C-alpha cells in the first residue's frame, strides 16, 4: 500500500475517535454518497494533486534555475521562517480563489461540504490544490530551506489542516488569536451572512488580523455550512462542475 494511504489511515484512526468522543456538534445521519465522494477525493484526487504539484513545482524550479542558501540557518529558525512565508502565500492564494469568479468555481468544491469533519479537508478540486500548493511552496523552495525543515513544516501543515476541518470540541484558548483553530476555520466555511470572505489563514490568524478579514463571533460554531448551489454529491461531478456552463436563472 502506498505510504500516502497509510498516512490517511493513521489520520483516520486518530480523528474518528476524537470526533466521536469530543464532537463540536451532532453529526448528521450517515450518507453513503457523501462519504464515497470524499473517499474518491482522498484516493484519486490525492494522487492527481501530488503528481500535478510535483510536475508544476519541478518545472518552475528547473526554469528559474536558482536556489538560495536558507538551509545554512539553524533548523528551528528555518521552520519558523517557512511557516511565515508559506502561510502568507496560503492567505494570498486563498483570498485570490475567493475573489476571482472563475477561480472560485474550482475552490467552491472545497466549500460544498455541508458538514465539516476530518474527511472534508480532502474535498478539494485538483486544479485548485495544485495551484495553491505551487503558490505556497515555491518561495520557500527557491530560498533553499533544508529538506528536513520543509518536511517538518509539511507534517505540521497536514495534521493542522485536518484538525481545522474536524468536528471536534477543541479550543486553543488565547493561542487561538495567533494560531488558527477549528473555531476560526469553521467560520470560514459558514454559509451565513457576515462570515463570507473571512478567516483565510491556513495556520496563522495574524494575516487576517493585519488585512482586516478576521472574524471572531461569539457563537462557537456556524449554524449552516456549504454553498447555495452545490454540485451533485459525486466525485466526478466535483471534478467537472467548475468547467461546465452555469445554469441560467432566467
């Protein structure tokens, strides 16, 4: 079995019990169609994203033909710098995909989940995720951070992204004003007026505070998630919906 799938199994073994023991809100009834779509996103979508990201980043690095020497710094400093650089790239890319209508059509797939849990983190359109990954990672790779530092960042990013989408009752307390929490990110997915175009940060809250997009309502969780006009709940529909003609309202 590929190492990627083993990683997913380990993540599931951690978060499934957490969501059962510490649910933030009552989970909806079991819907096979929804879980099937997300599992296809994990397996097929995950493969397409990894292959596409490697091709895009590899091509870009080869074309630019220059790598810096950030690897000479202490490892801990490198990890902090990577976090700041990559999370700013995440904020910018994320904001762009919400602001540009034709990019939103791809990113909307990620927002189509009407209930957030650990699997919802994997519901992303491959083209959306490939573009985001390139924007996020290329600056750090070009600066020449060490493979070890990049690996540490990558592992922290992966586990944190799962936590942000998971249906768990976990609070970061005051640290939640600096580090993104499930409370913070769930409001980014809220389909409620006042929450739109808010909380774009991936791991840090500081960029949203700096650019005026932070949203800290009193309620612990939104009442409603998803989008107003979601695609059919199948993996194939999620892949092709962004490029299909939009339905007319007239």
